[in-house]
C-alpha cells in the first residue's frame, strides 16, 4: 500500500471512530430515574428556627457512639465540618447583616450517587424507607463514594488502622425490627428513642422528621402561611439532584449555606446516560481499538527497512 493510500486509510478509520463514539449518543436515557419509596423517611430543616445550640450534634454523637471532635481544642467538642467522627454538624453563615445556621448531614438522595459509585454495594438505599445505609463488611476503602457525592458528605476514618466510611444513616440502628412509624400530629413518628436522635432533642423544632411526602407538604404549608419569609419560596431537595429526603427551608440563598445549585437529574442517571451513549452496542470501543491497531501497524511499518519497490 502506497504512503498516500495508507494516510487516507488512517484518516477514514479515525473519522469513523470519532463518529461512532459521538454519533450513537442519543437523548434516550440509559436508566430510568429512581422514585422515592411511598414511605420514604426524611427530615425537614428550617433555618429560621435554628438557634445554633448544637444539641443535635451532641445527640447524634451519643446515639452513634462516635468520639468528640476535640482536635481544635481538647476542652470542647467543636467540629467545623463533617468528618470521620462527625455525622451531623451545625455551621454558621454570616455576611454583613445576614446570618443563618445550617445543619449538614447525609441528604439521603432519592437516586444516591454514592450508592451508584460503590462497586461492592457497601452503600445501598433501603427499598422501604429510602435510607442510604452503609455496610462496612463490603467496603474496600476505594472512597469512590466521596468523589461521587455532590454534597461532599461521606467521610473516611483516616486516623484508624481499619477505617470505615462515616455518614448519617438516619439512626436506623435505633429502630427495632418490626416497629412501624405511627401518625402523630400529622407526621409519621417512631416511639421515643427510635427515631433520628437529632430531631428528638431540637428545642425549637428546627429539624423534624417524617415521610418525605409529609415533610414536603409541611414545607409548602409554611411558605404559603408566611409569604416572603423564605428565600425564593422554594423547598431545597424537592427536585435537586433527582430529589433528596432531607429537605431545607431557608431565609438566605441556599448556596450561601453550602447547598449546591444542582440540576433536577440525579447524578447516576446522567452518568449512565453518557455511558450508554458511548458503549451502546460496543461500537465506539471497537472502532477506537481499530484506530489504535492501525496506528500500531503504521508505526511498525515505519520502523521497518524499505522494500525494494518503495526504494525505487
């Protein structure tokens, strides 16, 4: 094959590979978005009610048996953010005359990116309650969940010889097997001592728990009852990242208190759609491997001595 013909051949192969890689990607989703279970449990946090007492932080630590985070000052339990000892934390936002507290913990996404990224399903979503739970028996410490989470929630116990991932699990270990939540005051409630510890101790009711459906209705009721009190009259978590089971009402912009501006599509749905577009029918990988083989063949021929016909 003459040099000109070989170059034309390589150009055709390269163009075909790129077209195969880009062309099959269609708007059709590779995976249907998940829906919250009918009895999905969650929490509603209202920034206008929180006084920053951090009773929820202490209750969370006691309920989960974690050590106080006294690394900044050995006299005080004062975590600045979620970490290997802290599953729930209260942060302060202050800018000029505007001030707000915010509670940070796992959002228990309707379509959790952490569970999707976990190769051995150490993180999984309960089909009945929707709680995203962690099983250390299957964890290999890859920390893909940390990278995947759009809320930067899962933390790793770097200081331990046998580390685990640390995140809020909605105190699922406190709920006895077979116990069903009962309706109390319009909300689903477990018996005392069996719900999320943080919600039980809040003196102002700044964080409450129930089913996601109940909490959404309550959040919208509060917005309608006090027009202009909340930022944008919007419930954060209703649609963001495919929806979350931990919902927020805020009187300041959500991004100022650490809640990212996310599209309605869940992270796993977007990722699977892209992968389906690239790997559907395995056309793109085969085409790209063909280009690679052609390049290797060209390089091998380029290093060989010229034939008698080529040297004429």
